C-alpha cells in the first residue's frame, strides 16, 4: 500500500476504541504519507503545515480540503494565516487516530498533486 492507494479509499463510520489504531499501525501508515506529516502530542493526531504564496492560495486550499472533508464526512481542524494552513486529523469518536485520518491526509496530498 502507498499514499495513492490510501487516497483512493473512502472513510467509513468509525466509533469506539476498537477502531483506534495502535502505535505500530500509526507508524506504518505515517510512513506511507509524503514528508511533513507528524504525530501531535500524545500521538492522538497527525498534523502538517502547508505553505502557499499568499492568502488567496491558502483560502483556495482550505475550500478544497473542506469540500473533500464534507464528501468523506470526516473533518480536520484547520489553522490558517497568510501563506500557510495547518491541517490536523484525529478521530474524536475513537479517542485518537483511525484509518480515516490517514485516508484524508493522503487525499489532501492528492489535491495538491493536481
């Protein structure tokens, strides 16, 4: 499996601790994503900061991520400023990371590859 394989998958409803990924699974999936994705804090989230030429391009990125997130019914935390946007994925319903977070991270990367 690689990042392209992840990006072609779709999110599934995941509720409960049984859908939380273990540390070995997280490490394996994190290696599939392009560089820059990092575990946040206690490993309950993955995060990456994306840079852009200006605020206009940052907003375009936010809108594209928002559209994809709505289609997948899995939404990130976004923090934006002039020329950058930080994207954080976590699955609150499982209390940490699920496969959905890595699918969506790969889909964000695919948006930028277009």
